[in-house]
C-alpha cells in the first residue's frame, strides 16, 4: 500500500508539473515578455511539490523531485512543439531546472510546516524532571 501511495505522489507531481508548464508555455506564446520583466510564473511550480508532499508520508522531498525530473522531458518537448523556442537550448534547460528547484522548495516548505505542527505534540510527551 505504501508503494502505491508513493507512486501516486510521484505521478501527481509529474502531471501537475506538466500542466503548469503547459499553462506557462501558452502564456508565453500569447504575451510578449521583455527580458527585463521578472517571471513570477516559476513560483507556480511550488504547488506540485506541496501537493505531492501532502500525499506522501515518507521521503516527501525526494519523491516530489523525482516526479518533477520525470516531467522534464515532456515539458521540454512541449516547449518545442507548442512554440518556437525564443531562447537558446541551455537557457530553456536552465529554466526547467529552476522549475524543479521551486518544486523542491514547495516540498521542503510542506515538510517544514508538517514538522512544526508535530512539535507541540512531541513537547507534551516529554516529561519534565521533578525537583
């Protein structure tokens, strides 16, 4: 059962990663982006990390990153099939790996919040020494 749940987390992360990449590629196709404007769309890649980390009980960060890395070839093909590449190959690869970074940050943030919520329960279990 745990193995099936971990695969569901990886698949969920992969599908969400591809969906967000598709949405950003379509947005890039429709809107002119100057080089001086920041791209806040990369922050959307936090969502697959958070959602897949919530689905997983163990190895949240590693499996979330595995799902994102599995999605990279599909996203790269999506970029080249939907639009003509506006940037060189290495710049597209760097953009995709920065998306994986943000996915990992989302998984780490979820793990951090989960451990913070567990902290008060662990503190209650510790008995204070009597004087």
